[in-house]
C-alpha cells in the first residue's frame, strides 16, 4: 500500500516537473532528435571498425580500409557537431526552466500572508529558492533527454547484437537481471538518503541565517564557543547525511562496473571459441571483426546502464528537492483578493479613491485557534482623524494596525474602509492607500534613494527629495558624502536608529497614503531626532487618517481620540482630558509614567 502511494506521489511530482518543460517542447524535441542521431552514429561506428579489422585480416585492398577510415572520421565529425548542438540547446533550456521556477517560487512567497512567515524560518525559504531549485538544473539540462537516449541505445545495441549472433548476445544479457535488481535497491535507498540530506541542508541554512542575524546578541553574552559547538554538531549531521549518500553511490557504481567486466569476460571467452570455430570450419563461427564489434557493443551496452544509474541518483535528488519546493508552491495564500473587488462609492454610485474612514464592527481575532487577541472590538475613525491606541503589552494594539491593512483576516465581525468590507476590496488598492511607519525600520541593501522609492518608478527624484525634506530626513542625507546615492548596507547598520526612522518617514511620504499607521515611531530615538520627527509628524498627518500606537503618553496628547485596550477589549476612549476625567485605566497609566519621568 505504501509503495503504491509513494509511486503515485512520484508520478505526480514528475508530471508537475514536466509541466515546466512544455513551453520548450520544440527545443527539447530538436535536441532529442540530435541525440538520437548521435546514438545511431554510436551504433554505426563499431561496425565500421569491425569491417576494417576483417578487411585487414583477409588481406583486402588498402582502399577498402581507407574507405572505412574515412567513414569513421565522417561519423565522428558529425557526432561532434550534434553533441555541441544538443548540449547548447539543453543547457539553455535548462537554465530558462530553472529561472522560471526560481521566479515562480519567489513570487509565490510574496503572495503568502504574514501568518506563513510567523512559522517559517527564513533559512528554510532561502534553501528552497536557491539550493533546491538549483538541484533541478541537471534534470532539465540533460537528464530527461539522456534517459531517452540511453533507453534507445540499450535497445539498439541489444537488437544489433541479436542480429549479429544470438548465442553471443544472450551471453551478454545473462547478467541483466542482477543489474535490474541492483538498480531497484539503489533507487529506493538513494531517495531516502537524498531526502535526509536536503532536510539537513535546510536545517543548517536556517541555523546560519538566524545566528548571523543575531551575532550581536551572541557576542554580547559571550556565547561564541557554545554556538560554534552547536554548529559543529549540525554540520556533522550534514556530513553524515552526505557521507551516506556518497557511500550508496560508491557501492552501486563499482558494482555495475564489475558486472560489465564479467559480461565482457564472458563475451571474450565465448566469442574467442566462435572465432576459432570459424577459422577451423568456415561458416560455423564468427569473424575477428564481429568479435571486435561485440566487445565494443558490450562496453557500450553497460555504459548507458552506468549512466542511467547516475541519472537515477540525480532524479532522486531532484525529486527530493522538488517535493520541498512544491510544499511551498502548494501553500495557499491566506489573504486573497476577490475576483470582483468592491470599491468605495460616492452618493451617485461612482467609484472614488479611498478617503480613510475606518470602522471595526464587533471584531474578534486570534493568531492561534481561539486564543483571542481581540475580543468584540468596535470603533469608528473618521477621515483625517488622529487616533492613538494605548495599553499594556499584549493588549492587542499592534494587532489592530496589522488588521487594518489586511495582513491577517479576522475571525468574526467586519472591518470597513469607507463603508466597504476590506475582504471585498482589492488588496493592492487597500494597501496602496496605507502607509506604515514601524518601530523596527527595515532598510534594504542599496542606497538612500532606492530605500525611499522601493523600486517604484512612478516616484520621481524630485518627489523623493521633497518627501525627505518634509520628513526632515534631508538634514542628515545631504550631509552624507554621496547624498541620496549613499550606499547603505544590509538592515541599514551604517545608519543610526533615528536616521533609519527619518528614512522610514520619507519612504511613507513618497507614497502619499490616505491612511497613516505608526507603531511606536518615536520609541528608540534621541531627543534631538524626536524633535525633528515630531515636526515631521505634524506635516505627515495633515489631511490623513492617522492610527498610532505609543507607550509614551506624552506623544499622543494632541490626538483627536485615544483608545485604551486592555486584555483584547476596548475599555476606554476619548481625548486626553476626557480620559483623565474618567479616572480609569488611562489615568493610572498616565500617573505611573509621570511618576517615573
């Protein structure tokens, strides 16, 4: 039963892999024809040499031997041309297919919701896009066509040998059952080994990604030796997995080679007797040339079998990698735009741009099962209003910000933007109307300008500079040696936290959102930079619906409304003065911060 299920899985995987070949069917067909032609020439060349040997033994005219030599030369030149052509076509096709698969996997990863990344290590995803995709290269750049070639070659060699001499051919085939049994065992064991190896590669890449990113913490707590020891253990696991894989192949390939030697000995032994019989009694044996052809054919007969053994190993490795890749591609996006999205409408029923009215209507949300983060939350924010959420850690403040942009879908209730349920809106349209400024600003490798524009060619250089000026980011950018072209490293390590925050403000301004979302935007910056950001915030929030999360209550007293979250519920809302007058949770938070100031 398990074997049948595994067989169905392999056919399914193989069918999906062939799907990537279909756009290049014509090219592969041409390469296949060229490869079949070379196979025919490989079958032809030994017969030419055998004929030359017989002509020499019989003392024939030198012109016949010269003709055989010219025929052999012409066949070899034609084989060379065909080999070059087919390799060029197959390698180009293979690289195109790998490019398409890699692009598809990366694009699909982008389509997945944040809930997927909450549980998927970065190193595992990197392995899928790089190592696993690359391991398919050999499969598409030659293996599929070479399997056809080797199959045709084996059948062709067997047919020609049977025609030349049935008894001698059967001597060559006597070891084939042993080869088939050995190949079956190898295929089963090698696939298990390849699966283990791919898993170990994924584990070590995940470990490296995590610990290189956390190197500062490792050095701060002086854990280098312990982490090195842990890495050596993981590296040793990969070493043993690779060693098992190598040993399986090291046993199989020599075994096939030994069987080919035994077959060759058998042919020479039986063939020599037939040659002597031919010399003693004309017509009852074979010629020396025929024996030479058989020796060449037997060697050629086992070469494709050995080659197919290697191909089986490559195919097993490709199957193991493709299974990993398809687990990513089969991951369904948790957030999907509707086929016929709804749009905000005016009083006359005409589609209008998003203005920024946000309504939470009895919203319940949990990241896991029914471990509720938000419980029956309802509120309304009018266009242009500035609203802040406060409360203890884990109260659900940041979750609200994530739900507005539909990075997660709620469990119960509705979230409306301009009167339209966001689940009925086009996700791109919704998110393009929302600008986010986060506490932990992510900066990409590149330069200042590219980190503001984010590959959006619709944003001009003038808009980039204007956004930086409004956000007060130009105060430090213009002091840099290369200004907006100044190179920045991964995660912006060459910039201070305040500079990264100002850069984030400029990035948000450049996209001119109608809804502004800020999560602790002034939490990790110095007083001087905070003054710059406070000034920029007034410009940034002007005319925009603004939702912010802040722990320092002094930064939100100017808001139109402050909403107090407590254990997933909205407990209080009002202006700063109104909340103080209520003498509730907000006043306690305010007095506590005031006492610790």
